[in-house]
């Protein structure tokens, strides 16, 4: 099983540097397909905006068709301003368990 990991995408900043018609989720989905990645871990800092982060994850899941797990980073502390409860979004994989 191939597991991919990315971090610090900062899509609100980095999408400005892309060519017309390109988006970070589109490029990442193509990379996932090319490398035959089966699970993706995003290790924080997708965006400074909760809505953009959620939309990005959903678009990426649809485009790639794989499971995507997200671990919030220091730029992802937007839960209070959007009244989001993250208490149930954390879990632990025990030794021998699969995602």
C-alpha cells in the first residue's frame, strides 16, 4: 500500500502562482494517480480559511478517489471563528490496525 504525505500547501497563497486553469487539488490528484497513492495524509496548513480547507479536502477526495486524512497545523486553528468542534475528528491507529 502506498501512503503519500504532504504539508504546508497554503492554497490561499500558492494558487496565485499557478498557471491559468491549474489548482492545487487538480495537480495533487494527478500526482496521486501518477504515483498510485492509495491513502494521503495532509500534515497541516492547507489554508488560513476553514471553508477553503474543507472544500479542498472534498474536491481532492472526489478527484482522486482515495482516503484523505488531515492533521491540523498551526495555520489551521480556525475552529473557534467558524464554531467548529474538532473533538471527534481525532483518532489513534493502534499497532497492527489499518486506516
